[in-house]
């Protein structure tokens, strides 16, 4: 973690916000602020027990535009508190965004009333402080935190200009965020606090006649890693290249999936890397029956490795979960073999005799190849190049069979070259099938995935199932 993150930086709000709310106006609560709120909450508690506080205090500056004109520009902040009261094994949870004494005491009383009507749990874990080690992660960017609203306006003007000059229309959204996440739980032995930043920019460029559409987007914790003008050029190029698409018959095709399209599918796989105790409640393709898991079995092409590492400098991931459990490096899939599944600390203590959990925050890096998209296209006799997928619905949780549509650019590949734009298609396919049908893999790159960062390669796969033609662009 960089120096500014260790100092828990708090910056002054714009002058108009200070004028409204007085001094000192802050973009988000510091660690000292969060601990002071927790101390006041404990002071309001009655009847013994344990008081826990989970805080997300954030500021976001955002700008939205449509039809080449800015339609929204705002700076917002909020303090989101989840307050827990545990009394004799019974618990109550209350959420609030008011931290004055009257509101905070009301939240404590409400949590105690809820706990009063809950069944006690004699098997509740002892409150022995675990000795967790938390990683130092790259989650803070001064470029994100310090960006003034005027810079967002200038960025929007530069983004819109190419589309307007080409007589196309542009729609999009950009935002920067800074926040403080705190977990104040006596069972952890010490308060946890992490300041972090997030940034995103996405845009669509369309032909005003409705005959073509292009998209580009990227998210990161560091605004300096996002080039909005490059995204604008990419979206415009895709829009121009996708105009006047022709209709082709659905069927099974070789596909070249750009990194965003790969992520649109594989995120559903990563979200299912949970262990037995979760599988008993939620269907999982990796726990087909109560005592059967696919751990140790090959579930993907042998070149594919999927990992989670909070210390990865390109991801930007908090070092602990929402309830304070440490997030460590995990290899979910190693050269095609499923090697690990997530489990919580209570499961680790009871069944594995381990103190630390394996937490899945849904961020990931997928790797395994070095082939470029251009090389994939040149090696394809007949297939389709896909920009991204949208409107995805899971049809069967055991197999992850799902359906969705291509969006914002689909092209036919013939004899190693892109020959023409084609109308969008509906697919009905499982990402697990795709992972086992890979012919080529590219270098992983950051994609648009706010809230759950992902670094994903493009890939080429065979026999991808398209089931219907879609008229929408």
C-alpha cells in the first residue's frame, strides 16, 4: 500500500459542501471517525452482549452524458453503517446512514429488539481474537482522490468530440470514488480500516440512423490508468465498423472473444468458487451432490489458470472481507484443474481445524497464453469476433448453462480476415464448455468490472452455440 493510503488521507470537500455542512467537511470518514462512532454505539448498548459496526463511508464524483451532451454532473457522499447487536447468541442487524446521537441510539435499540425475538445459537463461535495477517494491497490512487470536477468536464468534452465530428451520437458515464471501509468487531482483536479509491469510464457510440453501435469501457482503482480518449476512439471505430450488419444463420461457430466478452462469461464461474457449506444452500456446478465436489478434477483447458491475489498491483482489492476475514492469495484453477474452493472461518475451524478462511471476493486474474486477437483472427477460417455479451441469464446452476446476446459489434471472420458486420445473435452456452473448447489464449488485460476487478485474456474457442438472430444493434 502506498504512503497516502497508510496515512488514511481525508481531503476537504468542495467549498459549496463546506458552506452547507460547516467545518470540517470530509469526503469520507477516517479510521478515528469510525472508531468514535463505534464507541458511541457501544455506549448506547443495553443488556450486555457484543456490538459490531461495519462502515462504508464514501464520496463519488460522477458525470453522465447522452446524445453528445452532458446530462448529469454531481458530487455525492454517504456514510453507510451496518450495526450488529449479539446478546446470548441471538443477533439483530440494522442499517442506517445517520450517525448523530439520536439516530445512532435508535439503531442500537432497533437491533436489540430484533435480537430479542431471535432464537439463541449455543454454537456461536467463541470471541477469541484470531491472529490474522492482512496483506498490504494497492487500493489507493491520489489521481483518483484528487480529481476536481472540472477535469471530469474536460474529459467528457474530449470523449464526445470524436463522435460528434463523425456525426455519431455518444452516451456514457465516468466516475471517481474514494471511500473508507471499517470493520469494528471485538472478535477481531483490533479495528480494521482501509481507505480505497475506484474509477470507471464506459461509453457507447451509435449511428443516429440506428444501423451501428460500438462500446468501450474500463475500470480501475487508479484514474491515471484509464485513457478516456482512447476508449472514445475505440467505441467510435467499432460503431463505424459495425454499421449495416447482415443476417447470418445461428449455429455453432468458432469465436474470437475479446477480453470483455470473456469476462462477461467467466465471472459467473468465479462467483461459484464456494465450498460445501455454501453449496448446501446455493446450487453450484462444483458441488453436484452434498458429499461430492470437483476439487482435483480438470474443469478447463490445461493452459488456463485463474487466481485471486489482493497483492496484485493491477487489481486493487481490499485485504479483508466485509466482516473482517482476511483475503489472501488463492489459485482456484491451476492449468485447468480445480484446486481450491472458498469457505468461511466457522467452517475452517469446525471441519479443517484451521483458523483462516478462504474468501472469494469475485475479483480474479485469468491467464495462460500470449496470442494476440489479430493472430486469432488470421488463424480462423470462418468464425465470429465478439465485442461483449449482455442480458445474461443463468438457466441451469448445475451446468451454468446460460443465455444472453452479443452487443455493440459482431463481425464475421472469413479466410483469416474480418469480412463484414453481422446482426447480433442470442447464445445458449455454458462458460464451462467454453473453457474446455479453447484453441488460443491471449495476454490478460484489465476489463470493465466495477466492484470486482478482473484481468482477463481474449480467447479463441470452437463450437460456441448461437441459437437465434437479434434485431437490436
